[in-house]
């Protein structure tokens, strides 16, 4: 059962990463050469920081569109007010909080992977990137 659950979670994560790839690519595509050199020379999570500044909470919509859609439903003033009256919960604030916390968690995970790659560039199996990090990363 544990193996099946792990496979399900890994498959979901894989699909989410595939969904995010074009959006991340578009963000990277718009960076300048100076930005790129700065990221390569930067600290262990410099590229992650760039993505976070550029994409912000939009990463949540990209990876978890259902969550984004559900949270956007709360943007409707009437729905939000009715839920607030019924429950006493500020759903507009909750929406912002959930999106922000989710995005932060995603960027922390990306940052951990980036730091690991920077610590051992050869681990990614791309000699060009490994050489680039080795040459400019100093």
C-alpha cells in the first residue's frame, strides 16, 4: 500500500512539474544576459529567488490549477461575503494566505534542488551546465 501511495504521489508531482515547465520556461526566456550571469554566479538558491520574484504566487495556479480555481471562486464578493457571514472566516485573507504559503513551499522545494545541483553540478548529467557552474559559479 505504501509503495502504491508513493507511486501516486510521484506521478502527481511529475504531472505538476510538466505543467509548470512551459510557464517557468517563459519566465526564464525573458531574463537578460546580465540576469543569467548573476544567477550562475549567485548563491545556492539564486535562480529560485529569481523565479519567485518573477512568478510569485502564479506558480500555484500553474502546478495546482484546481486549487487556484477554487481560491479564485472566493474572489467573488458575494460568495466571499456570504461565506464570511456564515462562518466568520475572512476568505479573501484565507485565499491570499493559502496561495502565499503554497508558493513559498514550492519555492523552498525548488531551492533545495537548486542548492544540491550547485553543490554537485555533475549530478545533473549535463556537461555544459556543469562546466558553466564550475567556471562562472566561482
